[in-house]
């Protein structure tokens, strides 16, 4: 038995994406800033990929900035906001945010900015009214992810953005877990900044994109040759950018088919979990990603179950941070009101389009085995 069920951590590279990258991995070296024919060919490839990414999220080519990761893209907006305002003012984030947002917010707080953290409800969803209530005259930025990477809940980004827009406050939306799995339309969301990363939806590791609303303030963190229209200096990686473009094109073309398949697998998985004694799926009634299931097994420890499943050939995640080998309850789950024991009893199962119904059935059989055999 074997199955990879940790697609929220990273996804396998789609073979068609690798084929799109191959000429740029094996062919002549070319810097897109070079004026000779090879450089011009590389520039055309970069701009075609930029167009493909823009099409995925309903943006325009000139609004896309390539970065090395979703972390860099999120950091660029948040740290740039702090730099632009001399680390004064106020930042609002949700507790649900990815560590790249939370850590950047702590960095600003250590330098004098006020930071407000908005807790989700027990359903894993942030209340737009709570975000609006946190705004004040000094609020410089609001950060709200589109889909949570642990429990998979979809957040009311459009409603939050509308309230922030009325108050004149820009919004950063981390769409890294959402892109390629649910529709993502930057304009309809009404945000000012949006981030995505290739390796979260079957593209290469090491490439991501930041979408900037026209006129949105932006302070580049990387200075040098002025690439990406002066917004991110660094020689562009043509193979990775081409890979991200191919990933975006496939996601746009195949999104509906992927969602249908993932939803069917998720239903099969959760129907099976309902027949395992002591299993509780978190946020089961909330709007969620079609491939993410976060489940607690009463009386067990999630990290022990994860290791037992690993021994049987199944890759899942606890979604919890570990310090010196000691599991710590997830801040997301604690903020939702779970007690530490239930939080520590949880694992995250994240599906992908290459998973099969047979693999899901094998995972369920393995879960029944380990929840019976593994001591609490």
C-alpha cells in the first residue's frame, strides 16, 4: 500500500509542466535581459508565462511580479508596508495566516508597529465584522488568506476587502493554497495584493507570483538590476517561470475537472472516516477546499498516527509545529476553540488529482489499523 496525501505541503510536478520546462533546462543558456537572439527568446518565454499566470487570476500581464516563493511574495508586501511607513501604524492579520505572514507581522511589531490578530470562529472562518471593528485611522494593511492551509476553510475575502476599501485600507490575500483548486479572481475579490506559488498546484518549487492592483503602493525589497519592472531585482529563472506559466494554464483549463474529482475523493474519504470510532472531521460544515480534510482521532496523538501511517507507506501531516521533537498544538486549532488534547489528536489529509479511490480506501484501512494498534 502507498499513497501521498500531503498535497498542502507540496505537490508532485505535473509531467506536462516538466515537458514545457525541458527546453529551457537542456537548451542554450539565456538571460532574459540580454539583447541577443537567445536573450530575446527567453524574454518572450517569460512574458508568455506572465500572461498565463495573469489569465489564471483574471489580471493583466503587467500586474504580475515573479518571486521565488509565496513566502517572499507575502514578505515583500508586509515588510514593504512597514518600511514605507517607518514601522509606524497598525497591521491587522488573522490568526489563520501562514507563518510567512505571522512572522513578518512579528518583525514589524518588534520595530514598533501595532499588530491586531483576528481569531476565527469555531467554524474556522473569520468574521468580516471582526476585521472591520479592528480597523482604525492608522491601519496600513489587512492580511487575510483565501484558504487556510491546515483545516482548508475558505475565508470571506471579498466581503473583508469591501469593508477595507471603504476605509481606505489595502488588503493582502495569500491565495497560495487556493490557486489551482478553486476559482481565484483578483478583481472580484477586491484585494490589492494576491500571492500564489507553483509547487502548491503541480508546478515547480522555487517560483511564485505576486499580483499587484494598479496603483497599489509597493516597496521592492530586492534592489539591483531592476528586473520585473523594478519591483523585484534578480535574474529571472526562465525554466521555473515557464513551469509556473504552464502550471497556471493547465489549472485554468482543467480546474472544473480537478475540483469534481477531488470532491468525489474527499466525500469518499470523509464517509469512511465517519465509520471510524472516535474520528471527528473539523469544519465539516464550513466552506472548504475540495481536497483538504483535517480530522481528530479521540484518545490518540496525531504525530504518532502520522509516523505509523508513514511506516505503512502513507504520507499525511499533523499540521502542527514541533519544537525539539515535542509536538505543540496548532495556533489555528486553539483559536477555533479546540482544547490542546483534541488539537494534538489531529492529522491533515490533503488529496491531489493523481490520487485514486483505491488509494483512499487503502488509507482508510490503514487508519483503522493504526487507530487500533497505536497506543494513545
